[in-house]
C-alpha cells in the first residue's frame, strides 16, 4: 500500500514530503531504506485528518507521518495490527506486560506527587521530554483546524516571513521550544499557544488590529505562555493524570477539546503579560500596541459578549486588573521618559501579513 507521507529527521527543522510503501517487509522509503515493523511504533493517530505518526527505534528523533484516505482508515489499522502487535501498541507479550507494569508504577508515583504537592504539575511538566509537548501540540493543532497543513493555514510567503522573523526575535533566551507561528483562516479573534511552542494566530485577530505592534504584542504574550510552559501545564491540570494515557493512546479529540475549553489562571495571565512586556522592551518595541489591542477587545466585549468572535476573552481572561497592570508598567517605562521605540514591522511587512490569506 502506497501512502503520502512527510518525514522529519527530528535533527533539523525541515521535513520532507514523500511516498512510502507499507510492504510485507516493512515501511519502504524512496531512498531504498526501510523501517522494520518490529522496530516501528505508532505515536499518534488523528482520524479526522487521516494522519498517523510513527517512530522507529533506530531513529529516535525521527517522525514519519502518513496520510490515510478516510475509506481506508480501518482497513489500514487492521493491516498494521496484523503486521506486528507492537506497531499499534497492543499489549500481549511478556515484555510488554512488564513495560505496562512499570508504566503503571510511574503513573501511581506521579499521582502521589500530583496530589501531595499543589504545584506539582509545574514540576511534572518540567520533567517531561520536549518531544511530548511537541507531539501533544501537533495533535491539538491537527484536530482543531482539520490540519493546518491542509488548506486551513494561511501562509503566503511574504506574510509568513514577518511571523518567522518575529518568532526568531521575540522568543527570549531560555525559551524551551523553537517557536513556530502560523495563521489559521478563520474570522475568530484569538491567538493561542499549543504545547511545544506552536502558536496559532486566527486571521480575525490580524483583521481587527490597527497596526503590527498590536499583533506583535499579542504574539509576545503567547510566547510568554510558551516560555513558562503554560499550555502543557494547562493540559496536565485539565486532564489530571489522564494526559499520560491520552498521549500514548493518541486520542487527539479529547486533548484538543480540553485545551480549547480551559482558560489560563490569573497567575498565568499575569506571568505571560510580564514576559510579553520584557520581550517588547528588550526588542525596543513600545507596549502601547499591546495594551491598545486589549482595550479594543474590552470595549467590544459588551457588544458581542456571546459571539464566538471573542474567543480571546474566554481563553485569556481579560480583567481590568490585567489592563491596569500593563498600563502602570507602560507609565513607568514609557511616559515622560523621552524614549524612542522602533516599529515592530515595516509598512510593507504589515501589508504582507494582512494579505497572508489571499
Ligand atoms: Zn494569555
């Protein structure tokens, strides 16, 4: 069976589109190399988009994503199950039984930590490998927009260039992930950080902004969430310890629903705001745009309270206290100091971002 696929070696940021063949001898690549079924494991599957992600013992960092047409989904899974029980993670050998006993012990230990210490999820998340957050983030994003890679992403090169530049320049030292910013084609006004440093800006937010500084400010706030690993912490709190089985079981629907329905705590919002201010001042960008955007949203909030356009308020609770805090900060840093700031983007870059979906 031949399938469209993307292959990322996990060592560089690039990924390669290719076709692979699932044969009786394993997964065959166009280069002639093959992944044996015995060493291959399914990492995640998302039925809605037909995407299945595999890893192989010999290439620890690499991920192979294949795209299975909907009509063949079940037959393909049955096929995998017949090739090797390990492929889709069925527990039926002795060694697998031991692995599951060990896994249960780990979960019980984590559960004990989780309930004994109130801030344990922060500790748990700090111990998790980066690749877990990246996998969870991919699953969330795939589920939400039917795969940003497949038509829902706006990525005209000139507009994307500004986002890539911002991702590079705004991410402070010590950011745990490579920040990746994408735009989704929807009129909702929102932006969110999925686990693993993946940030999605919904096009409605760009349409509502009066200049690049407003979008850069919101982006700095999202990078603040990524910097503090809030998305993964949110996921862990929302799911409790179920996260572990969710990630291994690959049920993206539940994960995505929880991410969408949960909002950050006041503390997390304050932390992200503070990091956003630090980022902006580090880059010599005024925070006026940042606060202006939140004022604008707050003004409109009453008018469209129930509209789904205002998701941003739901996922990043916007309190007067938050706005006051940022205003105070701006007053201390900017007002009467005679400081000059640079624009976060040129007029051309801003126009290109506004046209990123065209
Ligand atoms: Zn927020």
